[in-house]
C-alpha cells in the first residue's frame, strides 16, 4: 500500500485529499472510491495508458484507490498524477522517500504528459503555510509557485519526470519572482469633454470606493467616462494582486504571472445568472468575483435580467458571494466598485432638449421599476449626465489627465487608511461603529444631514451612505470635519431620490 496527498479547491480554500492505493489479489481492475465525479472516474483509463506509455507496468491485480475524506465529493482531473505515482509506489516499481510529504497535482495525457490544472496558486499558498509539504505541479503551472518563498516545489512535464522528482533525481525549482504593479491601461479622463459633475462624481467614487450610477441620454459619454475609472484608481498592492490572481487561478484563466493591474469587468446585459455569480460543476467563479478589487461596469443597467441585478445585493453589502449547490457551498470574494450606466427611458431621450421622447408613461414607469429600491439604496452616487453643448465639444481648454486625478484619490485613500488603521480601508468599507466613532460632523452639517434624510425620503442605509460620501468629499479637501457644504454636495449625487424622472 502507498499513500500521498493531492489537493482539491473549494471556493478559494484548499482541501487536502489523501490518495491511498492498495494492490491485492483478485480480478484485475482499478476501482476509485471516495465520491469521485465523472472526470475522476475516467482517470482509470488515463492513468493506465500513461503508466504503460511511460515504460512502467500497470499491475495485473486488483487496484483500489481511496480519496479521503470519503464523504466530500472529488471533482476534476487534478488527481491523475498522484494516483499514477501511488500505483507505481504500491507496486514496488519506484522506491521513494516519505510520499506523504508531497502534494501532487496534474492531469495525465495518454502518452504520460502532464497537463496544467486550475487552482495551483491556492495550493502553493497553503504549502507556504504548511512547511512540511513539498509540491509537484505541472510545468505550465510552475510560475504559480514562484511567488511563495520557502516552498520546495518541482515542476514536471511527464510522468517520468515526476518519478525522477520523487526519487531525488531532479532539483527543485529555485527561481523566485518579484512583483510590481503596472499602470492601469485605460482611457484618459482628459479625453472626456464637459460633464464636470460626472467627472467629479467619478473622483469621489474612486476615493472612497463608492458605487456609482450614471444616467444620461445616448451619446452623453456614460460608457466612455466609466472606462476611465481604472486610470484614477490607486495601484494594486501585492496582497490585492494575489487575491485577484487566486480567483483567476481557480477558474483556470491565470496567465504568465500575477495580475498586476486593476480589473475592469464589463459583462453584457444578456449574461446569465451563473455567468455573473458563478456556477457549473465543479463550481467556478463568475464576473462578481473576477471584478474583485476592481471595477464591475454594467452598461444598460436596467436591461440585465432581474435575478442578475438582485444578485448584486449580497456582494455589495458583504463583499463576498456564497454559492450553494447540492454538492455543497462555496464562497468567493466579491469586493468591487460597481459602476453602472443607464438611459432615462427605453428610447433614451426623456428630458432631452433636442430630441423628443417616444416612450409612453407606462413604459417609463416599467423601465424605472426594473431597478429595485433595495438595490438602488446600495448605490452611493447617482449622477445625471446631460447633452454636451457645442462649445464644450469643440472648444478644448486644458483638461486634467487621469494622473492628476489619481494623485488626489491616493491622498484621500491614505487619509482613510490612517483613520481606520487598516491598509486599503475606505469610507464605504469601514464598519458602521468605526465610521461613526471617527467621522466628525459640524453642527451645520448635522442639521443639513437631518434635512436631507427627511426631504429625500432616505432609508437609514441610504442616510448612512450619504454620510459616508460626504466624509470622502471632506477627505478630498483634507478637511478634518464634515462641513455643511460636503453634505450638500453629496445630496447633489442622489439624482434618483431628487426625482430625476418627473412622471
């Protein structure tokens, strides 16, 4: 009998799987137990052919492979290599040291080639924390272990190489990589003519991580403006890059190295619920998780399916998404900045001074109701964008580039980190108790906040979000206290509560 370890990934959590191989007298065959899915069951044929084509013998006896713990479902092809090595060790064809010190990942081809598998970055991070484990990974996944010092790892391209690594005939990986953020490639905000209110709102949203909704007629620049947002956001930290890369790794999309630029995800309005939230078998992350630590841009906001829109409510509050299936539940991180854009009506020209709206009253009402009140309540800034005048379109005075706006955003972010004593913490993410304890209001600002609460008919949550937006505006001005003018400016960014659609 032989035993070694492989690893499964549940959400972003690694789960050690003990691979036990027993060879006994009986009818020749191979049986896999421990709740394997179809891909794991098919490993029998891949492993048999890979062993034979690599110059080894598949034992002509009864082979039983147990994947423990036996009460959790095993999915995917990443157990192939560990099962093949277990069979070779149990049949005495290889003499290795303590196999139980190894975590082995890899899919096998019929020729014995080792193919890449998802989730290696998550496993490598676990191996760094549990120093007693060595790691064997496919060669195409080797860069995912380079980021963790202290991990003794081998990369292999074939079953023969894996055997050589186990028997000490191959040196472990020595290369380690250094990470540095790269500039966020996007449109420059100086290319946006006019729309000063919207650009100011975008700066506030970036400074405090506030969700933003842009409302305007077709061609007013909503999409163009939203695409400039990555350029005014601070660069990623290493931990943020690692968090994003783990999501990409689990999905099997991680490229040559860690993600080094702020994600900007822009799903189409026809996206399915599973595509947005995550799903499939095995469960993979969706757009809500791919936008982690970045921007999720939803153009034509009301055109998304209702269940897709309502799926935003949990991550906007909890910064994570929980997917429950019959096979179990997984949790993925979903801490993103929501930027949405929409027209004021189905035809897009309601309230336009140049083109007449062709929509009926009932159509405008139905269009508005596609966005529920609870979802709208979670959007801090709602900004109306009007048609750009001819003068602003053709007369091009000096406009601030993204670099200058980003410098103010970074200064405001630094103030917030010092206030809350946590790296990356912002006004929109701080716990209510911490925020209320540290946010100072002048007497006039407090009265103005009370007036806004009653005049706009805000919910307590909406009132708190207005308060947080005002705090960010004050931080951009380096003001210790929230003044009345900061509350008043925050109120200007609540277009829908101010009855933008005057039916």
